[in-house]
């Protein structure tokens, strides 16, 4: 019995690590990443005068790829990561040094319809996408992005899923919930006042209702980041698989199947589940 308990605990820990490590980046999403990194945006959806939070300007919301909106910077720059702690429990844990946090997120009223007080940055890996309150301004909803819909985040050579959960009240870009920031860069000790300043992070939001989990399509009441992030994977995988080449490029590129973004993590998960069943966890 003691061995079984130890085995089950170890398996649960491994499962958590698999989720926390993110997913391999599928080839079609990597093509978008490389395009955004190597090229100026050809079809801007907004002003290009947005900033990165550290004084650098030239960022825009881009529509070069059909069906998605992504953040694009100047001269080969992608987004960076600044830590956001807005919402419920905004002073918890590594958010305790947040001096500029807000008591609520932009879609609090809708979140409450899901049975929550508000999004919790320590659990819900949300992305701050869009800017309102000062000029220039841009709301992704004007381009067909639904509030609380899935967002793909490529960081540290891995793929994570978050949601569009907040907007910036100024002209800065590149903010994410602290839970997502720490999952992206676990070795950096990120806190509310310490972000990732390299411009190598891609944020991709998906147009349409299909990208929105709604009340029943995600584990909104999860008590940790890994559980919530994994609950977004079904929708996230499906939306990522639909990312095609640019309209000006050949459409003969082989597309990944919905399950392929997980790569080796699918194998790990299957093995873990099999062992759990055998062990009777």
C-alpha cells in the first residue's frame, strides 16, 4: 500500500510537469512565428505606435494570417512578457510586490457567469490583449476575437494555451498573468515586478466563437495553472491546426493533425494514464 501511494504521488507530479513544460510547437505555428520574427506586418489591424512597457515603440496587432490576430513588433521583434496580477487574489504569492495591480479584469462580469468572482492570475493563464483608455487604442473584438477565448502563446520554444482575459489601460503590450509567465520561463524567478524583456514571445488570438470555451468548455474552477491550461488544449489544438500559410503563399503545405501539437507529451500522457490504471490510483 505504501508503494502504491508513493507511485501514485510520483505519477501525479510527472503529469503536472508534463503540462507545465508546455507542448512542442507544430510546424505551421512555427512558420507563423518565423514570419512574425523576420518580417514587418503587411496587414496591420491597428496603429503601430503601441509599446512594449519599456519605452520601445513600433508594436502593432497584425492580420497577415487568415483567422488570427497576433502581436508584431519592429525589426524582427516579437512580444516580451510583463507580469500581470489583476483580478482575484491579486496580492497572493509572487504577486505580493505588485504596486500597480487592478482589483478586476476587463471581463469580470462575464467571468462571474462562469461561477467565479473574477479571473485569478495565479491560476488562469490569461493574456492581456488590446488597449483601451488612451490613444492609440485597439480592441481585438473589433477584428472578431471573442472575450475569454483561447490564445496560443509560443515562449521559450514551447506552446502554451491561455485566454484573452484582460486589456491594457495604456498603450503597452506583452502582459500575461503571472501563472503563464512563470510557466513560460520557470528558471527566471518572475514576479509582479520582474518580467521577461527579450522580444521572442508570440501571442496568437483566434477569430470566431469556435475559439471560446464558454462556461462548460474549460475548467474555470481549477485550483492550479496546469489543470486550467490543460483544459484549454482541446480547443487550442483544434485552432492551431487551422493556421494555414499566408494567403500569398502556397496552400499545399501539409497541415498537422489536431493531436500533433502535443508531440511527445501525448505519449507521456498515455503512458501515465496506463500506469495509473494498473496501479489503481
